[in-house]
C-alpha cells in the first residue's frame, strides 16, 4: 500500500475524500493519480495538465520527502504528499 496525503484545498473539492488515504501500490506518481481519479472523478484534471501530462504549475508532489514528478517511481510503503505551491513572503522593514 501507498500512503497519500492530500491538501485540504483539494479535499474540499471532493466531498467525502479523506486527507490521508491508503492506496494500492502503483508503479509511478501518474498511475497513483489515475487511481485516485477512478475513485474521485476530476481529481486528475485538478492535478495534471494535458497535453503531457504534467503536474500543474501550482502543484508539487513528494515521494518519501523528495521532490517528484509524474514519472517518479513508487514502491510499496511509500508516502506521497501532494501539495499546492506556496508563494509570497514579507517585506522587511528593518533598516540596516
């Protein structure tokens, strides 16, 4: 089994979906996403662009804490985090 952790912003679009899911083994991140889409139609479209496919620019995937793309291999027991990109920062008001 593979553990998948989804952001609350994605889970909100698919009522009844848990943030932490146990999924059958899949050979790649893309195969995992396609499996999620089978249970939650439309999820692949939220995460991937076509043609390609490729992860959308604002989506990041990590396998066991390492950055991943759709071709990244998975192993039984892997943990996959799918996260929205975070941007921004603060402007320092500290005078040097």
